[in-house]
C-alpha cells in the first residue's frame, strides 16, 4: 500500500484523531445543508438567473466564496466574508492602537479578548452588508422573468438583516467549533468546502462548451495545463523555505554534551499563506457592492468606470492590496528582533553576522526579499483568471475562476495545512506521516 493511503488508514486507528476528523466532516455537512435553506422574501431562482446573465463579476466572485449561497439567496448568503473583513480591521487596529497591541501580547487571555472584538465587528458588518444587499435586491431588475423580491419594503429589509446576520453568526460558530474540536482551521475549511462545492459545475460547463463547439479543445487543454501549473506552483510556494545556517556553541551539562553543531533557521517564502489574497479580495468587493447599492448616477458611474471587475483599475488595486497584505501580515507574524534576542540568549550565531541588532537587521533584510518574491507570485496567481479571460476569450467566469487563480491557491494551501495537522497527530503516536522519511513543511494561513 502506498505511503499516503497507509497514513490515512493509520489516521482512523487513533481514536482522538478519528473523532476529530468525523466531527469536522459533520460540521462541514451542516454548513452545506444550511447553504440550501432559502431566505424568506427572495426568489432564489430569479436571482441566480440574473447573476448568471451579468457574467459573474464581483457578485460571481462573492458567490464563489459562499459556495453558491449568495446566488440562491439562502440564509448563508453573506458567507464567512464579514468575519474575514472584521479580522482585517482588527489586524490593522492592533498594529496602530497601542492598547490593542498590548492586549495581543498578553497571551491566550488577550487573544480571547481580540477574538471577542472580532465577533462584535462581524455582527456589525453583517448588519451593514445585509441592509445594502436588501436595498440592492429590491432595485435589481429581473428582466422578463419573475420579480426577485415580490414584496419589497422595510419589512423585507428587516427580515434580510435578521436572516443573513444569524446565518453568518452560525457559520462563525461552526468555524470556531472545527478549529477547537476538529482538525484544521475552521474558517479556512469553510472557504475550502465552498469552493469545492462549485467545482463540479465548472467542470461540467467546460465539457459542455467543448462538446457544443463554443470552446476550442486547444483552449480547454491550456486551461487544464494552467490548473496543473498553478497547483504545482502553489505547493512549491507554500512549502518553500530559505534556510539560514545557525551555529550554536558546545555546552557540557553533567556527562552530556549539547550543541556544537550547525542548525538551520527556516524562513518561509510565503509566510502569510493565502491570507493576503483573501483579505484583498474581500476589500475589493466593497466598491462593487457600493456601485450596486447606491442609486446616485454619478456615484454609480464612478464605481462602474474605475472598479469594473475586468478593468485595469480594479486589478491594479487588487494587486497592490495583495502585496501590501503580504508584507503587513509577515511583519505581524515574524519578529526579527525577538528572534535575534533568542538566538543571542542561547549563544546561536549566523556565520559572518554579529549577534543582536546586526542579526535582526540581517534576518529582516532576507525576509523582505523573499516576501517580495512570494507576494509577486500571489499577485500573479490572483490575476491569472483575468489574463485567461482576456487572452483565451473564455466567456464563462465560473470556468475561468477555477482553472487557475485564487480558488486553486486557497484549495492547495488549506489542504496542505490540514494534511500537516493530521501528520502531526500521526507522528506523535509513532506512525509514519504522508511523506516517508520526512515531515511536511509547515505554512501560515
């Protein structure tokens, strides 16, 4: 039996790990069931047809992250994005407000308080977004079909606020339960399963377009090649490290000798994982929703002109945000001064670099360079669907969004992170992991 299959088989021999895996699957199943519960007052079929006729855009991208819940107007229409947006805001505030920064350094208790603030922010954003979506749905034209909102008014807006806010709060609770009692990061797995749930329809649409001659077979092969290339590149980027040689002095304790050998300090090329893309994507959704919700013609014209989903301004802004968040998140999670002090405390030195301040500056310089490379790759992957759309003229955005781009990078990153956690449980109980003779390298996000 091959090593990965043997590892999965061993995973179900450990009672605790088996329980965590089944708990995670059960929570994800509940999430997918909730994504099919219709919200009152909205004609889901009419809304789905309208979004499909618009060719995707920001609404289609939002629908991707909600697993189709938005286009079908279900109780989970907002998905997990309000929580992600609230996390972005709290991360920014923690970096600029001294009291929050102090709270973040207080360990587990401080982190609980920040998590509590993030939850409150999520509810507030849910209320604001629900009002905006309700107003947008009321003003949305259904064309020749049935009305999207049969009974508009204040009562409909209040029902949307109550329904959508409750749905996102429940998703947030599911994610926290998975993180605590399951396996993997709960919020990431919810995004993962949302994207996976849309993949069968994307594959079906690709085959249908090829079958009826609407898509050239060569174009389909290029899409498949991009799929393989992005997956391979994402794996390489996620596991890539810059290993810094560190020499520790020899120490004698009793009759035992410690140290005296060269170790390596691994610095991740992509320290932030997929978080920069998720953060940037969630922020770039705001102009699109404002353009749809605000009925002032001049404002709508401004957003439509400068923040069109396929436009230059939109993609440039998203690229800059990805690069910014890559450096911002790395600066939060990587502290060269603290790392240099710990090395100095235990006598570790980087050959040719003085301990202390010089070591911190050396590590910071290396991290800036490798983070820049990682940020450029993330930007390229995020914008790849737009390049494919423009060059190959693939008109179906559901196909383009899957065969290269953000969705594949998120899938690969979350899958590697979950497999890594399963492997840690296996190795702690003296089982072989998924890669015989070595462990999967860790990652952030």
